[in-house]
C-alpha cells in the first residue's frame, strides 16, 4: 500500500524509551510509512527485531532502492544515511552530518523534497542539534512538526534546538501521548506554507551538493558564503549556508553542521590543543629538570639556576593550562 504520508523521526541519547512507547501505540492501519534515525554510528543494531516485538507494525533496516510501504517502519542501518525519494529509499555513505551517520537532517531534508507537505517530522530526546535544520525544512515546505517536550527528555538538547528552529512545532506533552499525536498529524489536512518556494530551491540545491560528496568551492558558493571557520572533522574551509535558522555550515568534503554541533567540534579542538600544550609544557619541565641535574653534577651553578627558573616557568604554565581545562569542563557541565 502506497503511504499517504511519511513520518520521519530523529532520536539519539534517551530516545530509545520514547521509541519503544511510541511504536507500541501506533495502529496497524497507519496510512503512512515511518522512517527512523537513531544515532548508533557503526555499531550493530537489533532495533528492528526489538520494534517488531513492541507493536503491530513490521520493522526492518532500510535497504537501498526498497519501496516505501504504509504501516511499516524503516530504520537507518548502522553507518549509512537514510534518504527518501518518491516511493522508495536510498542509503548513502556520504560524509557525516553533525558528527553522525546516520544523521537526521539528511533524512528530513530528502523527505521534505520528495513529499512536501505530506511529511510529519518528529524530534525526540538527544544531544546537540541534529534534526533541527531538517525539521525547519519540513516546516518550510508545509509539513507537520512534532517535538518531544524537553523537560521529559534524558537529553533535551535536540528538542530544544528543534523548537528554536521551528516556531510552529507542536510539543508532544508526554511519551504516552506521542503515538496519538503522530496519528493525528498523519490524518491532518495538508498545510500551506509561504516559504515553500524558497525552501524548495534551498533543499534541492543542498541535496544535490550533499549527494555528490566531494564538491568544488563554486558549488558551495551557490548555496552559501565562505566563512573564516574550518571543519572540525577534516580541517577544510566551511561555507555558511543561506538558511536563516538554524545557522548551518558545510565543507567541500561533505561534512555539515548546525550551530551546536559546530560549537561542540570547535570546543573539542580547543580541548585537544590545550592537552597538546600540556604535554609539551610537561616535557619541557622534565627536560629542564634533567638539565638542572646535569648542571649541578658538573658544578655549573649559573646554568643550574637558569634551568631551575625554566622548571618554575613550566610549572606555572602547566597550572594555567590545567585551570583552563577545569573551566571548560565546568562550562560543559552547565549545557542543555
């Protein structure tokens, strides 16, 4: 049975329980296909088998070229993006987006391009902001947008980012009402969107660039502006895309980031740089101590005093670097 609508769901840390409750509540006669991205990376997944035991809908890992059928659940397989084309699915090994493959943004972007206002986008618990840009595209093209209430989430960052990106998103009040909210959205009348024409151009241009992987700077110039930032995955230049929100970035090898994901990558780079500096400073201190001992054994008191001063300088710098790492850890502990 051809699906009347398509439901695309994004979940990460904390989303497992929500998915279990959601799948148990979906009816066997759901007139929509359900596609799910759960951030699992390259790890083996038994999620389809589990889902088949949770509710009445048949669940499988999506296969490249497989037809979409209503009342079935398709889950992105490990280490592959799940993309939707009209009537069927594609799997892609293109670059990770928001540090994830599979990622939610490619699924939602492709679904909105293929099905327009017949898409229901759902963002559940998870870290950072994957799915926010995709949900914004679903909304811009007239689709229905649902977000799990952040206060109910183990990891509220993804829902919070989605709500910031989409003013018109409906908040799912509780996990127990999630399935009913999705069924209601599936049966709702198509929504008109004033941004559909602009969104159509943006989503098609970005989808074309994303599908090709390694692209030329000229290709990215068509969909964004060059920035002074570099990709935290490969070190290449980043282009800021035209989307108004959330702000997003792409590099010419295909990596893509929304704001929180890019900030997380930059912070990781900063932390790596500080740890590298800590290692170098401590090596300098060890070397200065060795030189100090050699100078004492040889009776060169002037050189010994000089090396002792270098040891003190290295210890002071080490303390500054360790304080910076503690402050970064405290800052991360206050995030959403």
